[in-house]
C-alpha cells in the first residue's frame, strides 16, 4: 500500500515536470492527426462515434486510447489501466509508448473524473494542441470545453467553432 502511494507521487511529479517543460506551439496548420484519450468508465464510446466528432476534418492519422481504472479479465486489449504505468510516469507497453510519442496536431481528453494516471497519460502525450472537456485538466489543456457524456453534440459544435477560430480547419 505504501509503495502504491509512492508510485502515484512519482507519477504526479513526472506529470508536473511534463507540464512545466511543455512549450506551446502556435502552428496554425491544418489538422492531419488526432489523438483521443477516453475514460471508459464515463464515456462508453466506440471508435466510430469518436471519429464522428471530427467528421468535418480530413484526418489521416487517428488514434484512440481507452482508459479504465480497473481492467476486467475479458476486456479488450487496447484498454489502458494504472497497471500500464511504471515509476516516474514510465509507460510499460509498446502501444502506449508509441501513442505518447506521436506528435498529434490535436489531442482530446474525454473524462469527468480525473485520477493521476489519466492526467499523466494526457500530459505525457506529445501534441501541438491539447483539448479537454473538464476544468480538472486545465493545467495541461490549451482549450477546455465543458461537456458531459450526454452532450457530445455540443462538444462537436464547439470543437468545430473553436478550431475554425484558431485557423486549424
């Protein structure tokens, strides 16, 4: 139990370092790659439903990662859990390392409750522009659009509006 607390503290420290080291890139180029991190506990979305949020974009590269606090034994393989994190925010699986090192044009995080592991995954993933749907990730995100799982149409229209204003579309 003590080691879990120490591990969590080391991940929080790595997250803070990642946030402080990040430099905003004011690239106004067209969006070509999108990464999405979904909290599977609150948002029961498929990849097709998430792609529908970005249907107005001509995205070539689209990656989706589902996060869950607890993984059931018969769940799908692409589900990320706290077990996929090592000390100091080190990611254990190749797929997760590949996702976090991909420099996305836009990274979207969909969650209602934030734990240190979800926040670390969002902070450690490289992206030019980060968007969140909760104020709890405000320190990491460049843009926050307050929505819930029931208001995904609002999220879609607001994303379109703000990405148009920022000349990303």
